[in-house]
């Protein structure tokens, strides 16, 4: 390798290292803002600014879904095993909404510690199987606890 | 390969008339596997494999979405590698690769975003959210468009190529961010179904057409890019003797 080429390679290399470092620092600094939702245990630990609207994500706790009266309202609990938050919602639900399934609710925490949601999104668990396999595995009732793909790296 | 053998290959490959002549023959070796693999993936994925236990038939869009998303990342990474070669060794063929690959990569990125949105509405309950995965993939589309626009905006081909090479290298920082976004942060987008180290979370009969599709799309990317390179090459060297000779003699 000639001298000029080595110098250019060094230049390009340091450009990449510099940019990578800058990006890493920036993303670490803004980590809280890049998170799309917060886990129930982070709310319990007081890591979430509860006076504003925010998203909370976790599994719909088994046996927690009930629909009072009017057919549009639904109450359920979002859990990550370590902590549980009760949620109130009025509106349509995505197809994938069911107990044991990951969901993300957008709204506000009220004084009583209940979450008043105005949007519910379903989170897919990234596993795909045929109905036969699902029956064989008795899946479909899904995880009891928060799967790794619903948690941010720490 | 010995050091000198590699060096000779490297320089012969960098010779434009040589590349133009052999690339016509290579194209077949990219086109045939592309057509066969994508054909198998689509027929098997859309008609043969069973529906998903939760999503039903909606999941079948994965046979377009995942290969497109894979190529959006692969294409940009390849452009960045070519960018280093173009800046350090000043190899023209690397410059031409960047220019030819950018529109192909942009198309796959666009396809990944659109198929993702179509799948997201029935599954998640929304077409679009600003989570880390979706946002960084959108930025990737803008980076591709930036490379294309930069190339169009600068008149001198060598200056344009150098600018495009630099943007390819700078933008590649976004590639690992896209890939790991679902691990580093909480996102609406799910984590990877298939990984090189951790196996797959998909039934084997569903998985094979997906892998075939990803491989087939990779061949398609190579084929389209190679053809784009030939066109770029003719245009850039249009005043040279070797191009004249090939055009007048067929």
C-alpha cells in the first residue's frame, strides 16, 4: 500500500470511529427519549414523568380483561411480572389484543394510579407458527412474564 | 489467493472495458438464481405454507417485507464498503457501484416501509409510529435519496462520486442503529424472528421460503445493480475509444 493510500485509509477510518463515537454518545444521552414505551416496573420505580402523557407497554395480565356495559369500554391490567398497572380504555382494539399478548397503551396516569388510555396498539411477539404447531405447543395463551423482546437493553 | 494474485485480480477488475465485457456474462448467473428463488419463495409463501396461528393470512407479507428490509441494510453497507475503496484506492468501478446501487437500495427500502405499514394496520392497529426502528429505517431511505440527489447535483463525475462515497460512509452509522434498535430501546416493532446466532422463532415450513426469498432478493439486487453499472459505465466513458468501438461493432 502506498503512503497516500495509507493516509487516506487512516482518514476514512478515523472519520468512522469519530462518527460512531458521536452517535453512541448522543443515543446514550437521549436514551429515555428514544424509548417508545415504558415498562410497568419503571413506572413503579418512579423513572417515568407521570404528569405528562406517555406510553406504557407490557403483557395483558391473564384474567384481567373485563368489559363493563356499553360494549366499547374495556378495563385490563398491563404487567411485566414485577409490577402491574390497571388500564381504562374506550375504543376499538387491534386484532392481536388478547390476554398474555404484548400491548402498548398511550395516555395518562391518574391520581389513583390508574392509566387512562386513548390508544391501544398490539405488539407482535415475532414468533410465527401454523395453527397446528400452536395447538401442539398449547401456545396462543403466550408468555406468563415479559419476554425479552419487550424490554430495552439496560 | 496470494498477495500478488489478489492484486492482479483487483486491478484487472478495476479496468473498465474488462468489467463491461465480463459483466454481461455474470448477469445470467445472477438473474437465473434470482428468478428461481423468488419464484419459489412467492409461490410457497403465498399459497403453500399454512397461515399464522394468530395473524392468519396477513403474515404472508413477510415474504416481501423481510427480504426488502434485509436488502435495504445490505445495499447501504455494500455502498459504504465501495465508498472506502473509491476514496482510498480511487477505483472508478467502486464509484460506479455506489451510483448504480443507490436507486436499487432506495427501492427496496421503500418497499420495506410500505409493506410494513400495510402489515402494521391490521396487526398493530396503526400504519406508522415514530419508534426507533421505523424512524431509523425512514432515515435510511432519506440517505439513499441523498446519495442519488448528490450525484445528480454535481456536474463533474469524479467530484460527484467522491461526495457520494463520503455520504455512503457517513450514513452507514445508521445501519447498526436500525438493526439493534429493537434491542437497545423499547419499540413497537418486534425483535428479529431469524438471527444468525439465535436460530429462528418460526416454523420450518414457513422459514425456508423466507430464506429463499432473502437470498433471491440478494441476487436480484446484484443483477439490477450490475445492469445499472453497465449503463453508468457507458455514459461516463461515452467519449472513450473502447465505448465507441463496442457501440459501433455491437
